[in-house]
C-alpha cells in the first residue's frame, strides 16, 4: 500500500509579543495569524475608531547574503473620517513589508535597498505588533476622502470663498524714478 503525503494546511498561531529574529530565522518560522483589533492601539488612535482584526503573514528566513529577512503582509479594514464631509467610512488597508534587523547605524548603511532596517530592543528582539502598526499607519491615506459617489458633499457645490482685489498701493520705487528725473 502506498503512503501518500498530503501537506496539512498551515494552522493559525498566536503571534508572540517579542521575537528573536536570528533564532526564528534559523528555524525558518512562518506566522499566519489574526491579530485582534484591541492590540492595535496606535492604529485605533490614528484612525476614526477600532480597526478590524488584522490578517498577518510573517516569514523569517536568511537570504543568499546571510542577512536575516522578515517579510510578510498585513490586511485589515480601518475606519477613516472623510475630510470633505466629516462622515466615517471603512477602507481596506493592505501592505507588504520586508525588513532586516540592525544593531547600529553602520549596519543600516550596508543594508541592500530591498530591505527596510528594523531596530532590535535591548534584548535583541523585535515586537511584531509594533512594526505591523507602523506599516499600516504609513500606508494610511494622507487625506481621507470618500469616493465622490458615496460622499454627501458634491464637489461641484463646494465654494471656497472669493478673493477680494488688493487695494492699489503706490509703487515704492516710484519716488526713485521721480528723483532720477530731476
């Protein structure tokens, strides 16, 4: 009888509070998990309320140069306030990242452009929740706006005021031209 191997689907595991990237990369660990919205406090503060739970995928490995690579993606929905009408709307936020841990500034300079540096804490570890929040916050829109169809304010009805014409003031150099004539 033939024994066939069927790979098991990757189980969702809790993301650790801190991770030693060197040890984790040696083990080539992957985390495919969901991070509860209540843990994403900085995202809640940067948006108009608590986001959805975040679907997170993080892989730890070494590249061909021997550098530790932390790469993955984050997907969640955030609540934003429309800067045109003031209404709250939901926006999907998806981002990918690729980091390499550094201990000092000289390591940052030597890092290939494909990787963003990530600093280690005093124990030589990183906080995954912290860099997940960083990635989401960086990728939020600078000016949050509904699509024009969904917004209660019609852009054609918006007025921005009128600029009054400036009073005619005499040219300050006119006195010089008078002196030159004399």
